[in-house]
C-alpha cells in the first residue's frame, strides 16, 4: 500500500503530544497525531457518571504552573477556586480527630518542630536542584541509593513527623510507598513544584480548577488540529533509519515524537530495536497506584459544620480528601485518595467491602453523614490499557541517576517525552506542556 508522507508523526494525544503537534503545525510542518484510545486527553478525562460531572484524572492547577496557566489563557479557559472556608481535619497517630486552621497539622510541639526542621532541609535540597537535571545535585548519587523512608529515619526519631513528611511525597504525589523510591526522587518531586513547602500547602498545590474540567485543554488543542488527530489507532510498529520512520506501515515521516509514558514505549515494536541502554532505562520506571474517589451528597454538609472539606491522615485509608464540588452544582462532592499499599489492600476486596472501608474513613473525618452518599465512583487508572497506573511514572531506587537523562535522549529520527520526564511540572499537566514545547523546538 502507498505510504502517506508527513513531516512528523506524533504518537499519543495527551497534553504532551498535542502541545508538540500544535507548535509544529504553527511552524508550518505537516503533522499527524495517532491516538490509541477512542478519546482525546490521556490522563485527563471528564465524564458524567450518575448525573455528576467528574474529573476522573488530573484536575488541579497551582500558581507555579506558568506553562499551564499560559495555555489556559491562550485557550480562553476560566478557573475557579477550590472551596476552602472553615477548618481542616487531621487524624493523628493516636487515632484522635482534630480540626485545625492554616497549613500546620495539629501534632505535638516536638513533632511540629521536627516537621518544620525537615521542611527547611528539603526546601534547601530542592532549592539547590535543577529539576531538569536532578543527577547534577551535589550528593545526588548518595541520595539516589537510599529510600526516602531510610533517609527520613536518618533525620529524625519522631515517627509521626516522618509519616507526615512521607505522606506529602509518597501517597500524595508519587503514589508509591516511601521505601520504594529514592530520597533523590523525593527531592525532585519538591524541586519540580518550586519547593517542598509548596507540597505541604494544599491551598497552593490544589489551588484552582478549570471550568468544565482540565480535559478542555487537550480537547481544544485537538479541535484546532482537526483531522490531523486520528483516534482509535494504537501505534504498534515503527521502522526507522537515519532518514526517517515508517509508522504502522502506513505513515512515512521525517521525525516521530513518542509522547507516551515510558512504561508504554515497549508496546511499540521498533525495527531496528532501540539501543540497549534505552531498552533498559524504561524498565526502571513504573507507575504508582491510586484510587481517586468521587463521593456526592445531597448537600456539602461539612460546610455547615464549619469544615472546608480538607482532611489528611497518614493513618487513614483515605489519606487525603477535599471539597470537589463543581462551580455550578448545588450538591456536594468530596474527592478522596487511596494510595500505594492501601490501594493494594482495598483492590483485593469486593467493591462493596471497598466502599464500606473508604466511607468509614470519610466518616472519621466528616462524621456519620459521610456514610450516606448519593453517588460513589472510583477512578481506576490501573485498569486502563493505555495508562495502567496513576498518577505518573517514576524511577526505582538508583534509576534516576543511572537512566534519567536517557529518557529524554532522541534515537535517530525518534524523540520521546511525557509529563513524567519533565523538570518543572514533573508528573503534572504543566510538565506535559513544557516537554511538548521542548520536543517541538528540537525539530
Ligand atoms: P498521557 O496523558 O498519558 O498521554 C499519552 C497518550 O498516549 C494517551 O492518550 C494514550 O492513550 C496514548 N498512547 C499510549 N500508547 C500509545 C500507542 N502505542 N499508540 C498510540 N497512542 C498511545 N496533573 C495535574 O497537573 N494536576 C492534577 O490534579 C493531576 N491529578 C491527576 C489525577 C489522576 C487520577 C491522574 C491519572 C493523573 C493526574 N495528573 C495531574 C497527572 C496528569 O494527568 C498527567 O501528568 C498528564 O495528563 C500527562 O500527559 P501526557 O500527554 O504526558 O501523557
């Protein structure tokens, strides 16, 4: 069959691929975007379930995410603030529920002092790191060969301080247990968000949402690209040489941008195969695991109780939860997260048992009314063939220094990228936009 010639084939219609395709099209290149799913947006997906419009994937925008904020502006999208009037809730290691105002959890004076000390230490390390090259941080090799939990044990004897610091990076961000990723990866997470203090401050990191949902970004970008975006087309083969590549035996391109998570690159048959170090590097990355729970009630009852809806505990299966009511809704919706080993445990239960466990956790935060929702839905990205985890991928211990740079190296006419190889905005939509721009500019 005759081949269709284009300048660039982009694999994947997530934010990374669509940002790259948009920039290349504006620069006058002919582009086709091939997307495996029947829909646009990858890890961004808004859907109406049981009459509630839910953001099943990424949704929040924070003030440091300037690339995303610029894109929202260009696309004419409006944001709104998460509801945050009133007190937050914390359940401590003693199992006692306490309400609090401001960012500092209600813990003992000693624990609070230790949390503050570790926060300063992590801010210093993050401040010294260029998130685009974490392996250049002085002492990077040492920090990459120990787990974040081991590092925390070396810093403080206070268990509750360790559990809280671990929470911000493990369950809340990488969605892996703190013993399974390195201290260097933890510092990268902080540096990529501007500082560790930003991760601690829910009002900062979960500041704004987009009216109509964050999936509007890829949907509008794809709309502008029109019939250059082809869905329902998994890329299964790329034959390449110095002059270009043939994709799925159908498209002939001078360059190919593979804009998929590193864990999915091996689903493509490359001929010739990628160089050995490339084959290895991606095997040292993996997705975390998290259940995103969407629970809707007849009213946002917690507000009447003087609560913002914000709740945390390293000791509850739902380790964090927020008011996630849409800007145009009268019912009240909470969003809660069950991460890493808690998610492993809950996924072995039946759906009914799982629901009972998560609602009990919400009742520990908001009281008995939390047990009677009108609608309940779990986003399970682990079961999505073209993602297979959440929120994003990260390296195993030692992997970042050993293979981090490789993930951004081109091979002949092939370039690779996704939010998970970003510096600023690592594992976030902001990072996807930054990487998409870099990939386009390299062409
Ligand atoms: P993806 O969105 O994964 O896009 C890759 C695309 O490639 C997909 O569409 C996939 O179907 C396609 N694909 C894969 N393989 C092939 C193939 N062989 N052929 C063709 N197509 C292929 N970020 C935030 O900024 N804020 C948040 O609040 C936030 N919360 C999140 C909550 C959840 C539950 C999840 C899952 C993610 C969250 N994120 C959040 C992360 C954010 O969604 C991602 O960082 C970002 O969307 C990644 O974009 P991407 O284009 O790099 O990758």
